[in-house]
C-alpha cells in the first residue's frame, strides 16, 4: 500500500507564509515526478507546481515567484514553500506523486490539507 500524507496547512494572514509537506510511504520502488494541486470551493482542481526526479521545476503563473517546490528523495517527500500568500491562495492543497511500486508508474494522491488565508 502506498500512501501520501500532507501536512503544514493552516490559517495564515495575507502576506504570510506556510510550508506544506507531503511524505510518501509504503512499498515504493521509485518516484518520478511529484507535484502540488489545489482546489477552492466551487472551482476545479488546478495545477500549482511540479518537480521531476532531476529537480527541474515548473510553476503556475499565479504562484510563480512566491511559491517554491522542492523534494527530498531520501525521505520520499515533496515540499511547497508558500510566501506572500494572497486571499486567492486559500484552497485545499493536494500532493501527487508518480510512483513505481514494482509493476508500473501510477499516480497517487494525498488526501489534502486546508490552507486558509485571512485579510
């Protein structure tokens, strides 16, 4: 069984910072790309950032320059450092990882962590 668990969400004032973590556990052979998505009430889930196994990153325009994605391969963990948070950043944040469990690479999702931004 493979599980992704997010942590680090919470309440923060606009302009503040949070760091999200997502740790993968279970019978993992390897992990390729990892990323973050978010979904606000009444809206579709949107891609935020991703990072491949070599460390190359991509960001949505809305978070570029404010958020930083990173990973620790030894810990099977991906992070999202969120700075200069805005009201529109409030959402449930989900991590995703493309994981090989011995047969093929499959996408796995975490259960989400709530980020609330207040004025």
